[in-house]
C-alpha cells in the first residue's frame, strides 16, 4: 500500500487547459481581487444572493461563492441575517475606507 | 542548543508529549512546520462524544506549550535531518523558515493581511475560501504572528535590471490600486512613464505565463498606471523628506542620473543635476523618437525629480569633475551616458549629407528643422538606434528610406518587433550588407555596398568579413550612420577603460577618487534604459553609505531570494483557463507622416484583463502594501532563513496523519461537483471560525436541507490500496450529524454506511443519540454520484437492508467521510531506511503490544496518529506512553542536560 495522491498534487507536469466551468481553485481564488470591484458594483443597489450576484457578474455561482466569502472574510461584504424563503442569504456592501 | 527531547510536530500528540516532559522537568524543543502550534485539532468544530468546543480545549494546551518554562517552540520551522550521536542521543538539523515578519514587533493586528494584494486558497479552511500571501493562519493561532508566504522572487522581478517589482505593480493594478502601483515603481525610479513606453521589458521575456498563451503586457501596464497618474488633476504631491544637510552633484540627466538624483533626494540629500543639453532626460529626450516616447511623458517623469527638490541646470557642461568638490558637493555622480557617435571609418564618411544617427535624432527631438522631403535616405546600422533613425526619416517625408545592416535579419541587434514595424512603415531593409564607401563629390550621392559574410570573429569581437564579389550601389541624398555609441569622457580627468568608459569598482561604482561615483552607460557602455536605472539606484545606495561612513565593499544591495522555478509555479494547478494575451496596440501606417504615438493606451478593461493573467509566481507580489500598512514596522523583506543544530537526548515523532484525497475516488465527483465536500470541509463549516457565514452549499450558497454522508471514502477500500479502517470517520460523521441538526433544524441527514464502528466510551450512545435526533442511517455502499442541473446530487447505492436493490436518492449536499493516510514524512528525517515503518506506512512500533511508542531506533519514540490513526483521547493516551518511554530512556542513558 502506498499513500494515495489526489489530482491536485501533480507538480511539474505539463499544464492542461481547464474545461468549461471547472477552473482550478487556485485560479478562481486569484481572481478575487479583480472581481471585487465588479461584485461591489453589483451590490450598489442593494443586497443580493450568490446566484443573483453570479448573474450580475456573469460568472458561475460556485466561483462567486469563493469571491463573496473572501470579500466577507476581509470585511468588504456582510450577510443579512435572515435567509430568503429559497434558502439563500443576501450579502451587502460594508461601508469602509476605500469601498 | 541542547535539549532532553525533540518533539517533531505540535498537534495534540506533540503538545501533550512536550507538556508532560516539560512538567517532569525535562528541557524540550518542539518544532512545528506551520506558523502555529495546534495541528488539526484546532481546526475542528467540536470533539466527540462530548461535543466540547475543539478551540476551547485546544487553545489552553497551545498557550501552555508556548509558555511552558521548560519548552522552546520553533514554529514555521522544519526538521531536516536527525542522526545519532553514538551516545544514545541525537543531532537534529532544523531549518527556521523566514516569516518576513519580526515576531517581536508583530502585534497580530492583521493590517498586513488586509492590505495584501495576493489571494491564495486558505488551507486552514480546507480550501473553501481565500487567504492572503501575508496572513495569520487562523484566529486562535499561537503565536499570533503574521507570515508572508514567499516561494521565491517572481521571474519578472528577478529579470528587471532596474530593480522594479513588476509582480507588485501588476498585483496592485489587479486590485484596482493604480496610485499604489505607480508609487511602487516610484520607489525604484521616477521614470514611470518613460519605462512604460520605451522599456524593452526583459520582465516579459521571463514571465511564466509565457509558457502558456503568452506573457503579461507588463510594460504596457506600467504605461497604464503612468497615464492614470499623469492624467489626474488631483495627483498627490511628491513628499519631500527632511534635508540631511549634505549635497550631491549629478552630472548627466539620463535614466541613471535622474534615478540616482531621485533616490538621493528621497533620503534628504540636496541634489543638483548638471546637464549639457538644453533639456533634461538624456537619451529619453534626445534619441528616442516621439512616436515611441512623447516629450510630455519625459517632462512628467522629470517633474517627479524636480518636485522632490532636485535642481537641474541645463546647458551646463561639466568637464572638470574634481572641481565640483570646490562647489560644496560632498559627493559627485558621473552619469553622462554614451552620446558620442562611433564612426564607420569608410571613405566618403565626411561628405556633406552624411550624419550620425545621434545628431540626427537629437536635432529632430529638439525641434530643429530637418528637411528630408523628397530625399532618398540611407540608414546604416542594424540596431535599435538605426531603426529609430529610419522610421524618423520616414516621418520627415523622405522619398525612400533604405537601411543597410551588416548582420542578417535574424542577427540584427534591433528587436524583432521593431524590425517588423520598420518594414511595415515602408523601410527597405538590406540585411547582410556593409558599406564599402560613400560616393559623391562634396555631397553624398550614394553608397557602394558589399555582402558581409561574417560580423564577429571566433572570439566574439567585431571583425566583419566581406565577399568582395557581391556588390551593389544605392543612390541617396542623405546618409544616417548608426554604427554605435561611445562615452565622451576625455575631459573628465578620470580613469577610463580602453573603450572610453569610466573605470570604477563594478559593485560599489566608486572611482579612484572616493567621493566620485559613476553610473549608467558611461560605465557599462550602451545598454538598456533599465540597466542604467539599476546603476543609478546602486550608485545612490553606495553614495548614501559613503556619506554615512559605512563600508561599501560588503554592502548588500538588492539582496533577494532565489528566483522561483517556473515548473513549480505551473505545477501548482492541474488545469489552466486559457486567457488570450492582449494583442499589440501598435497602429502601423505604410507612410507615417507625424510623430504621434504608434502604440495606443490601454483601456482600464484591458489593463485589468492583462493583470488578471498574472500567476503570482513568487506568491507574495512584493507590492509593499504590507510595509505601508504595518503600524509596528514589523515587515522585514530581507529576513533570512536560519539553520539550527540541536543536540537532543531523545526524539518524539508526532507528525500526525494525512487526509485521503477525495478526488482519488472519482465516482463520487469531488472536485467536479461543487456540492460534494469532505468531512474536514464540513467540520470547518460547523466551526465558529468557519469560512462561510453558515453551513452553505459551496456551489451556490444555498442553505442545504437534505445532506448525505458517504462513509468509508478511501478507507477499508482495496481499490485505493487502503484496507485499514480509519477509525475516526464514523464518529466525526455522527458528531457532524448532530451539529448539523442543531444548526439546520429542518435539514434531513442521511448516512450511507457499511457498518458503524462506535467503539469507545460513550461512542455507541453518541451514535444512538444521532439516530434519535433524526439522522437516517442507510446500510449500503454508494457506487456513484451524478449531478443534476440545479447542483443537487443523485446517489446510486445498494440498499442492503431492503433486498439489496440498486436504489437512487437525491440530496443537495454530499459529505465524503474521508479516511486518513499515514504521514510517511517522518521516515525522511532519518538516513535512508533507518526508521522502520509498518506494513501500512505508519511509523512502526517495534513491539506495539508491550512497548507502545518505541520505534526501532533507541531513543526515538512515536506519539499519536503518526503510528496509526487515533482519535483525540487515544492520541493523548499514546503520547503519555511515548513520554514515559522517553523519560525512561533519558534516565537510563543519563543524557539529561543539567538545569
């Protein structure tokens, strides 16, 4: 028996192109900085759920989750306490210096 | 360093071992590779079966470990090797990795993290959210000190002769911080706009993205931030430092002189530049045509220098360098460049109508009348200056422009893109031809050319050879010769080299006269703008040291980490999204008539798209935002790693375990289906320091209401070569079931299992409690998972308790109860094969039944899950056994270090 390695441990191999909608997590996370302004702009008129933000910025919801949660972690966004009837929280811009 | 015991790893087994030994009075060294003690336990939500808060019971042990008087802890350090001392003890070599943060000064305020421009997956949140390159791993981290993750220097930074941080300003552009990006370049040079247009961008040659679709438009991003700053009416003023009372003269206002003056002025020096030309800028002003570098851009760059208080005296030629000292200058920098044209030395070169390219370009740039309308122009040379001259002649209305180059096209010193652009503008290139002589009586009428068969001799020296049988004649009214440039240094009274460049120490740039320094092309001969900028920075650094009485010879200038390996960078991702490089913005005309810029500006969208392609090679971008943000001045980019040798009486290996990589069971869809997560990820979602605001689906943020658990993922499974039961999966899943039902009272929880192993005090009761709360346990192994359009997941399983039929069930979130794997790294600490592992690659216990914790090596013990998976109480118990073994060994061997 040898320890099994997962797919994300293939250092040094020839990079492959991502199939549509399945980007590497590292790549998605790297885009957080550039998506910040677009997401904050989408929220100017009020709080939105993740799928609504995804529609506004025209990116997949699972990628928007990374960005919204990253922006929440670093104080740009905050959730509204009650979830919608469909089971989604809405996120709003936090007033801060530079926002 | 001498210790009774070395404990490798600071999870619960390591901490317990260290604390018990410390309490017994032994001196203990704990080495932890992460930036905090605590291991995996501190990242858990609660522990089973008591449902105590994992943080609440971990943090006191973490603090006790750090503060124990008999325990020293090295976090962010790795044991590189352990070898016997032959006396029952061991020597350990430990590498303390640099945090790039002064631990004593850091207050753990996270300001660096908040300002950081680089986002990477947060491994402490199981990759479900981002962290920053500058980070504090998690809120309960002990010690609470930041770390800056640096994998090395990014290739773009490493390859910039000027010392600019391209990765840094690209990352700041990506964050929309255009002003900060501009200011970062200003830290190096005031020539932001000029370099944004005229730099040949060696950074782009080494950009790792070039291994994919093509490099980032790094130079044009610099132009973008310069345009953004210079286009503002409310640009922030340059801050003037307090004068330090010392004066420096700079002779020459090219890239080296301006950069040196800027750097010295920033340190409070009173700086005066003496420039022989009517306007400052050197080659930027006098040679590079306006279609590449408009004068107003140079003006803006020079204005940075004057704004900080540097005085520039133009039309002021300095011949006697030594005499400047009498003018009250404490030091002098000579940066006069290479403004003297090299002659061809062929017959007819002195005819009217034959000009040097430098004189020609200078006249045009200074607005003098140069009438080429209707004239046939021959440009001689194959370098960038020749190309500039040819394209300039085209714009001045020449009837035709021919260019003769000794080198064939592939060998021409000019850049390929410039040759292409010249051709696109209608210049006829005769490559591989040399001038034999110019024809004409008083004025030049043409040139006789012959084929050049070889430009350099075998030693690499310029020594052209010709085929005299192959000749041609070209008629022309004007000849522009670009045969090279040299320094004009005869009058300076300084030592020179054979090529008239000034002689100086290549590292300190100090001449034989201690107060006179030199920089730029006048030292190196003609090079790139960035090289001259780098020389100017170096000279300013050395002059500052000289005037402070500091030693120059061993001064560390631009000391950097090694460059990061591109293969390592590309290996960080399995797949790459294709992102097309920005196309060239050069708008070419076959018959250009003016000196308007050929390259258009970047739009903001283009700039952001371009910056978004950056791969963050070095991880930290060196944008210096953390330096500005840190209120404690704790960021230390020059921090070095350290190798530590320790003599220890015994070793306890507490290196823990690894989690099974869930994507190694592809039928469950982990990594492809966004709502399939691992047990560790669910634990993070349930923890108080969770990555989300609640338990949510990663696919879309929906609160799940029908959650499935698939047990034994990667354990008890011969298909992944792991026949062992992972022991903890059943109970952590049961724990999570209860926590989910508490957090989401309306959610259904279904557990697909083979059998439930609840062996331990109170464990079966804990399991029954979960059932009683409503968790649905279905006996059946799941064979596969598929995804529906709404992100829900359909599980296909054998329903064993209902006849064994194949059944499907839909859920909106699936948790894989992943098993654990051995951490075989412990074996690497010893010489090859010295430390025995068991049949399953865990650290072997020589006599597991009667002598737990004892490895095959005397004095080396194993604690916790490093010897086989254990839950927390068993890990603590096992650590106690290892401690007892170690204490017995220490007493027996009498290797205890006296207090």
